C-alpha cells in the first residue's frame, strides 16, 4: 500500500520540489543582485525556468546569458558565486523511495 501511495504522489511531489527550488533560487538571485547591481549572470536550465527568470530580470540593469538544457537542475553563475538547484538528486531519492 505504501508503495502504491508513493507512486501516486510522486508526480505531485516532483512538481512541488521543482516549484520550491525555483522560488528559493529566485530569492537567492535577488539577494545577489542587491549586493552587486552590475553583476553578470550565466544561467542554464530547463526552458520554462529560464523564462520565469527572464521575466523576473526584465527591466533590471544586468547582463544575462541564458542557456537552455535538458537537465532538471538550474545553475546560475554570478561573478564568483554559483547558485544551483539539486533537483536531480532529490528526484533520484524520490525514485528510490518508490521502488
């Protein structure tokens, strides 16, 4: 029964993990940009996340390079700092739990 429940909930958990990771990434990005308003950003990740970040950054005085990827993780290089989600490892743990 527990395995069946886990398999049913897996898509919902994956969606929530993705939403939460992107929200936290956006907050961290805002903090970085507040500390250094002239910072350049190199962002790679899924197209839908890049679009959300593009909307957040529109109108800001920042140079951004967007690189779409098939990877579920998002990586932002901002000067010496790197922000990265760990969705792939969380999804692997979720897969393991539903076996």
